[in-house]
C-alpha cells in the first residue's frame, strides 16, 4: 500500500486491489484530488484503457522495473487474440531525429513564398525587427545562455504579425547560419487541452512494435530549431512549470513519460537541450479564456511589446477609411466600449470585401466579427465617422485614376 507523496510521476506501479488488480499503471500526477466521494482523494494514472483516478492505497509502494513489468490483463488479452499476427516486443525507438536539417522535419518548415508578403517594422534603435531579433542568436547572447539563443516573448494583440514573424525568423536564422533549409518550427499551441502527450510524447503500437511517439517539446529539445509557445497564457501552470528547466539555466527537459534505466533504477529521461534551440513565445493580455502568466515562467524570457504598427498597416491595408475605422474601434476597445480585438488581417479582409461587394455589403460582413451586443456601438462608430462616405469617395478616385 502506497502513500501519494511516495508515488513518482513517470514511474509505473502494480494495482493491488479493486477491479484493476494485477494491472500496471503509470503515475501522471501524485497530487491527490477529491473524487466526489467523501474522504476519497485519488491520484491521476495512465492505464491501457486510458487516464483515470485511483486511490494511492490501492497501489504497491515499489515501482515496477522494466525487467519485472508484465503485460496488464487487457494487453495480455490483446496479445492472445492476435497471437498469430502480432508480436509484442520491448520498447524501441527507431532512427531518432537529431539534426534540424533532417528531411523528416520538412513539414515543420515555413514556406519562403508565404513569408515574402511580410512587412518588416523598424525598432526604436533603427534596426528592422528581424535583424534586431536575430541579435539574440549572436555569440554574445549565446554566451549568456550557456551557448543557446536568448528566450524571447512577444506580447501583443491578435493579428499583429507575431506568428508570421516567427516563420520569417526560422528562415532568416537558417540563412544566417548558412543552412540549406529553414529551421523547423515546433509549435505548442496554448489551450486548456494541452496534455502530457503534447509535451512529453507517449509509447504507441506501430507495425507490430512498441515505439515512442515524441512530444512537441521533447523533439524540439533534442533536435533544435524554434520551439514556438503560441499564446502561452492559455496554458495551465502545470504545463508552463514543466518547461521551467528547459527555459532557464538548466537547459534540459525532464521527460516523465519516457522511462530509462540508470543503475538499476527506472527514472524519467532527462534531455539536454540542443545548442540550436531557440524558444520563442507569444501571448495576448486581457483576452477571454486567457489566464495570468506565472511570474517564474515569465522571468525566463526577454519581453517585447508587439502591437499594431501604423507603417505596416499602411502598406497592408490599402484603404485610409478602413484604417481610420480600425483606429476608432481600437480606441473604443481600450475604453471598454467593445471587447472584440480588430487585427490587421480583419482590416485587410474588410478592404477586400468593400472593394468586391461595395461598402455597405463589405461593412455588413465586417460587422459579423463582433458579438451581437457590440454591433450597435460599431454601427454608431461607422456612421459617426462617415466610413461609407469615405469608402465611396475612395472608390471614385480609383475609377478616375
């Protein structure tokens, strides 16, 4: 019988009682939670039938070693049914990827043709955004960071160009290093649905073998390239805290889903981060569904505010009237009149729709971006600023020219 604190996440234990007696489960989280029954606090485990909660006292206090671990009842039944066609073998990892230029990562590389439309912005020191951010991959910053590029966090509203900037950096950084292809981008998209499998990976059956399917973070740490933490403040603290050792001076990733044997003891694998791993994160403050960021996590990054840029929008949004509308709507949002953010891409679509279908129809489509309770306020702004009149005048100028 085990106590919860003695159960180590990532290690496996035998079930001693109950319906799953004799099965082997892996500890996911040893912090007990109330299961809905009085005084029953259970820990989260991984069983062949899926994740579940179980009482710590139902588990053996001694971890199962690789040598002694036997198939659970469910696995044994599957082997018995498919004995003529399937052979269960020890866990293997076939031909692991260790080079960021490995062709098996080509699907993770950005397209050069897609990023050609990117409009650079000028930074306060006069450098372009791309050139400035690449300085954090220089030897000076690598020396501060145990030979690795400095971690960067971009903070700003939606559709301000953060994601496409990361793609541009993957290309520019590879070109700077003289590499033949863009760096791969390993994206971990923030949401409450991020699981241990996304970070750490999991064993899975493939062609009569038990192989390890790597997680996004595990693979990025091993290989190098860009680990893109998109909308970090939508990730729970359980996720971000797992990234702490990778983002700080330790520069390693503890993979509690991948057991290894050291001195006769089964332990989670520790992956030393590649010297060419660049961790870039983004987040949006004040958005619905987004939480406050953990200070310990934020302190592991340099931060840049990445809002909407007038020069970039002038180049991308061809209508002065629509840009004027966007500025008015953002002012209204800052004052709390509306909540929906208005990004550069939304303004580009508004221009395209007004050009194709006329100002009235185009703005009607644009209104669909907003919640029903916000639409009257948006309509008032459109009317007060005479946006339709301005769009019609722009249309006449284009026709005459």
